[in-house]
C-alpha cells in the first residue's frame, strides 16, 4: 500500500454548493442553492463566443488576452498594466492567497464567508481569523471586532462587498475605516467584488478607489454576464504587481479559455453601452422581491439584500438538509458559511438567479411542506 496522501487533502471534501446541487438533482428539488443563473447567458455573449472559436484556440499569455485586458481597463477605469485575467474569481483568490501569505501568517475574513476563502488560506499555510458580521438590524460590519482581530501576524484583510451570502454593501465610511486600519497596520486588502454590477439601490464603492497601492480587486465575467461556467475572472493589482500575479496563476491553469476571453472582451463594452447591467439588475430586483414576499408570508425572517443574487432568511428549527428531501427545495444551510462562531438558528441562503416560475413553485412547495410539517 503506498503511503497516505498529504494531510492537506483533508481540504478535498465536496463543497456545500456542489453537495446541495447533487441533493437537489437526487430528490428532484428546485435548486435555489448554488448561485448560478437558470436562464442562458445573453445572446450577444453567445454570438461572440461562437465567432471566437476557430480563431482564438491556443494559449493566451498567462496575464490574459490583450483585448480583454484592454476592455476591462476601459470598463473599470484602471491602467491596463494592472489587469490580470484568471480562471474565474476562484483562481484569482487562490493566486492571491499564494502571493500574499504563508505559514505563521493570519488573514482576517468576515463570517459568514464565501467558502473558498478558508481552504485558500489553509492551502497557503496561513490561519484564517474570522470576524462575525452583526445580524441584528440587518447584516452589518462589526468594525470594532475587525480591529480587535488584527494581530502582529495579520498580513491581509479579505473583504467581500457586495457580500455573499448576506447581500450587504459596505458604506463609504465603513470602507474608509477598513482602509485606515490597513494603512495603520500595513496590511494588504483583498477585495472580492465579483457582484459589483448586481446592486438594487446605490452602486458599491470599490476599495481600490480608496487604497490603490494596497488593494487587489477580484472580478468575474461569470457573474456580470451570467456565464458562471466560463471561468473568466480577473485581478486588478496595485501598480507594478500584475506580472507577479500572472506568474503565480500560470502554475495552476496557465490561462483562462482563449475563445471565452475573446468573447468577454467583445461583450463588455456592448453590455455597458446598451444598458445590459441595468436590465439585469431590474430583473433580479423583481425576483428578489418575489422570493422575499413569498418567504415572509411563510413566516421566515427575511434579510433583504442590497446586492448579489442571494437572500438570507431565517426560520428557527428549519434545516436546509431536511427541506431538500421533504419540501423538494434546495437552499444553502447557514452553517456552511460559519466555522469559528455558531450560525444563527434556522438561517439559510436562497439564490434568486432562477426563473420566476421556479421561485413561485419553490414557495408553493415550501408552503405545502410547512402545512404538513406543522
Ligand atoms: N458563488 C456561487 C455561490 O455562492 C457558487 C460557488 C461554487 O459553487 N463554487 O453559490
């Protein structure tokens, strides 16, 4: 028998998003768990991809296809020399963890958190330090707790606004406080902004605007253009650091799929010029409100998100693991977003990037289940 695999393979367990999608398929449940849109990507993106296959088929440079970097530089008002293309936000986050911290280092992460942040830190040998957000009065940042959890070992603050799973957008004054803490304690900031175009009232402020010299911003074409499987994401780096980040990510995937990079390059200016994001937001807002009012009518406490396509809601005593089997509706259990503190009882995350029909049917199924379960 060969010797056992390295202990870090303990991190190879199935993600909660994959688990809930698998259970949803197994039990014939409506899948409001994993955040991927039910509808296809927009026609202009699909047409651009069809055109690109057969033209852009070989490796691009690890830093990314020039015309995509150019399109992003224009869209995000950033210097092209600060843009690195990655295989989705996931690879961007992994490369940043590898580039920024190692054994003995700590990274401060907000809880509830998006799942990849923890394995990324652990695979780099660093220790994640989790700071709970406040649920009372809607999900808010706890700036005192954030400050208390910074130690002499802290290397970076990992901030996610618009936030998954809570849907909160941090205010300008909150972001300014984060930046002043980062400056005082000389910390890097990783700012996961993949939901930057999915907001329902005010647009989020990018941390990069406040601290360009120490902020790495993570973005995602999958979220903006409803093509989560395409794996086209990016990092905006402080000046001078893009070649290093490109050099780190080359060891995992070398480059993001070339024709899809080309298609996104063509789609980004088109999306901006034609008001695509505005329409996207309007559609999501409608579906958010549909889900929120349906859940409220069933007695859930709903925390209305300002952004993203996720809604958190609570009904003490209910478990997502039971709902997927017995109500045939899949959500993500709140517990999955917590490691160091207890999750609020009965907390769940529902994705509303699904059709109105699916959302309506999910509410009907939950209603039927709650009536029989009573
Ligand atoms: N970001 C998505 C979510 O939060 C999907 C994550 C994944 O499956 N890796 O649901």
